[in-house]
C-alpha cells in the first residue's frame, strides 16, 4: 500500500500565503500497483494546478524492491515531466533520525509519510537522491544478485565445514587439503561412506583415486593419501544411522555449492556483457576486471553525487567512528555500522586483488597488517580499501585511465 500525504513544498510565487510552512493538503491510501500510481499522479497534478505550483518534490523511503516500480512510473510519467520534478529515495535511517526531533510521535504509516514530507522540506536535501540512469540500475540488478550468491556460497561453505567435522573431525583440523573445497577434497568427502571405510582402504587404491580426481596435479599423491588415512584413523566413529544422515547432508550441500558457483559464473558473463554499454575507466586498474569494476560503478552511479572521496567512503561504510572529548581522542575506533554493503564488498575485493599485483598497495597492506596483533587481515584490508576509494574517486571524477606510480 502507498500512504501519500500532499504538502506544499515548493511554490511558483515565493510570497504566496498558501501553505507557507508545508501544511497538509490531503492524505490518502493507494495500492502499490500501476493503477494506484496513476491515481497518485492525478492527485499530485490536482494539487499542483489548483495552487499554481511549478515544482514538486516526491519523497519515499528506500524499501528494497517495493519502491523501485513506483519510482520508475513517476520518472516516466509525461504529465509530471512538464514541471520541475525531483524524486528523493531517502535512507530510512536518515528519516528516523529526523523523526527523533519530534516528541512522542507514534509509529504508523501516516505519521511516517508526513515525517518524510517534513524531511524534504526542512532536511537540507539539496540534490535529487536517486540514480536515474537505467544502465546503472540494470547493472546493479546483476551485481547485487551476484553479491547475494557469493554470500550464500560463503554461508553454505561454513555449514558444510561444520557438518564435515562430524564425519572427519581430524581432517578438518589438520588441513590435509590446501583447499577444503577442491574437486579432489569434495570427492573424498562424498564418495567414502565413513572415516572407518577410508582408514581401511588400500593405500595404493587411495593414491590412484587421488591422482584420478586431481588429474595428476598433486606432486606427491602418495604422501597426500597417507595424510588422509592418518586423519581418518584419528577421527571420531559415528553410529551408522547418524553417519548416513551426515552423508546425505554433505551430498546435498556439495550440490548446492556447485549450483551457486555455476550461478556466479553466469552472473559474471551477464555483467561483462552489460559493462560493454558503459564507459569503464576502472578496467585500466590491474587485476580488477569487469566484475569488480561493475560492482563499484553500479553502486556509485554518477560520481558527481559525491563531493569528495570521504563522502564516497562513508557511503560504502569505509569510515571510522569518532570518540573525542576535550583533549582526549580515541586511537582505536570501529568502522561505522551503516553504508552500502554491496559497494563495500566490491571495493574490498578489488583492493585485495590490487594487493596481489601492485607493489604500492601490497606494501601498504602488509605495513598495516604488521601494526597490530588482532584482526590483522580485516583491519589491513579495510584500510587498503579506504586508500583504494581515493583512486576510484579520482579516476571516475576526471574520467581518466589508471597509471601506476613509478
């Protein structure tokens, strides 16, 4: 449902006595559908024409997918296009903080809608808070879907590792395989009924199995087979009923992981094709590639929305809280809790890729890594990503290619 109050926010005559303080014109409830949006436009046009207004500010809270269709409809409507129309999609946190300035307001849709209107009127919102380039919105659909697929894959791997401990308790602790989720490792987890069966298997047969699944890539398959059997012998033995259920869970989990990995590959192809429609200066940065650069550009949109790199970093959640009182300034602070999670993910992934191939960023990362004893990687990566934000901002702002420092 759409709860929509109409207030006088802008007037053609600054001296007009009508609604000088943004008083209520009307309020009504509509369905969040094409017909409901059409009625909303008619109501807005009626208010504009009856009071001779030439500017309309339309505000709504960001509500995931539920507000996008309404925004598209309002932007494409030809009747509103004849007026000075601005659409603001506001962060719910911003609206909630503004609401706190009022005492004892109840929580309901009607009150919230009027708070949004007041926020537009008095909240010093100078720029239209909406990325209107549909190319970026189309790209954002793909990059965010990929981001969620990656998150689901990480969670599935964590669940898989927890269940795997029940079947091969020692193997998960000893790190027999350099990659827990390699093709060979998954084959060992899935194709052997239990740790007992693996421990009793003929060593040569196990070695042949590893060579087959690893496509002869192991430099010393015999030692790997011995390490696997040693870990299997010292693992717990499960009751058969429990062991059978664990095998089922592991098999289903492996299927899920393979499906998610396949999804991510398809997203990568679609993102690369979509990026051909957009100018991309970030692709000039070594080892960034079309996917990471797409994820960054899709969330930033028009770089002119940000006055400086600090604003961009805060938007991504790569800014630190301040704790200061008098002459005291805390040296250890945490990252802010807000920010665009998708943008933060792609910035961190791109920055870490740059660490592997760029000496300047590699030196910076390892310097920050060695400065502390706790959370070394997370801290170093966040600081490297913050450094990377400055590079991204400059390249997009000046529309120029990356040139490594000499």
